[in-house]
C-alpha cells in the first residue's frame, strides 16, 4: 500500500544532441606565396593558443614591396616640400605686385599643392598596405583552439583566399537540444527581446552523458539560450547547452567532451509544488490507478497526468492526499473487491475486520 502525500517534484527534461564547437572557422591566407614553416601543432587534432604562429609564407617579396613603397613615399614627400616652397614664393611675388588682392588658385599653386598632398597620402597608404601584407605572411591563431582539418603543408604554394585549415575554438562546447512545445512550459529560460540586453539570471543545469566502449561518461553544463524560431517540421524549439573548457584534463581521467560526440541530456526544469506523484508502474494499462478504500475494497480511479517521465507520474486530478494506492499486482482488480492490507511479514495492518479465508485478497504494504 502506498499512501499519497503532496510533495515538491523536480522536473527533468530529456533530450539529445551532438556536441559542436561554439566557434568554427576556416583559416584563410590573405597573401600568396610558398609555405616555408609549419608549427608542430598545425596538424589534425593539434591544439594551439591564441596568437600562436601556425605557419609562415615566404616573406621576401613582401619585404621588397615595403622597401619600394618607402622609396615612393620619400619621393612624394620631397615633391610636396618643393611644391610648398614654390607656392610660398608665388604668393610672395603676387602680394608684392598686387598688394591687398587675393591671388587666383593657379597663381598660388593650390591645385599643385593638393596633388602633391594626395600623392603623399597615396604613398603612405601603399607603405601601410605593404607592411600589412608582410605581417600577413605569418599566420597566427585567432583564438585558443584545435585543428579540425589541415589543407596545406610545408613547401606548398598558396594563393590569396586559399583555405589553410579548418579550426574550432575549445573554450566552450555547445549542444543543441530540441524540446517540444509541451516541454517548453516546464523550463525556466528568460525570453530575449530586441530592446533588452542579455538577462543575467541563473540558467537551468544540464547533465550530459555519452557512452564510450562500455563506459558511461558524464559532464555538467548549463542552458545559455533558446534559438529564435521553432523547427517547422518537428514543431520543436532548440535550446543550447554550454560546457566550459571541454578539453581540460579531468582529475578522474575522464576523456574530453569531443566535438561530434552524441550525448543524452537531462535538463533541469521547474519544481512543481505540492503535487501528487506516483510511480509509473501503478498506472494500470495507462487507464486507472487501484485505490484501497477505508473499508478494504478496491476502487479504480481514472487520473489526469500533468507531467510524466520514465519513472513517475505527476497527477493533476483523480487522486487526493491520503488515498491509499495498491502496490500489489492483481491480474483482474475488479471494482469492489475486498482486500486485506498486510505488511511483507504477513501481519495484518488494516482491515482487521476482514479475515483471510473469506474470499479476501491480500494487498502487501
């Protein structure tokens, strides 16, 4: 026998998904040339830190371009200085011959000065671009991450725009977890609005499990956001769980949570307060629950279920606190059947007025 009492019930939502990197990028060359150096970490599966040099492209042509651009800039500055001197002399001559009268632009050499200044600006831009291209011969990591796929190697010639590698960040792992419209009502994730900043509120916890060989492994993360639209085919909304530093070495020897792993997820939902909860196996044929009345008779009660999982049912109506649910499996529990409620050692604990041997069934407590 199972006497019902109101309890607070923690809802856990079940889902599943594939581990993804939060950031995944194509490492692209911005200059052309031959690869002359490759870092040891530049290989499939290799780890790298932000700012680490991954490979270098032959820089000699770009060093020459910087020297040429510097020379062009020096000539442009010389031409500007000469033009400024000529303009100053022209203005002086004009004022001596025409005191108090503003000289025309061609006489004061304003167009020539503008051209000279533009030549200097253009030469400075060429120097800056040549220096930038020289810097781009050294390919550095944009973030701490790992190489997913290497596309080039030592001695290979690459063009501007060539993909050198596919890389991903290792600061976080993300898992897209689908939930149905019904399940969404039991998870507390703040809604985002266009004119609001990201809410700084506690997010639901997520327990992630995967199986490698015969070993079940577990990680803990949190829901960080919900995506902005329902999937039109499945009518599900994806919630994104995040696990910090998934490639950090664990003290228990657990392997890292690798990108591409398939995981099962238990998402922390709401706490349902003062509800009636029964084990799922007490719901007979998914139709009714067998209750023992005070006089020792059986009664079938239909119930409405607010929430259910693989182990329990949260009953919204049909059962009341204090109801005694029959735990004994009876093949044909007919309405009005007399039972004797006994403990496992055979001691009668209720319905003492209903002796055994008079057609009464025994219901074990």
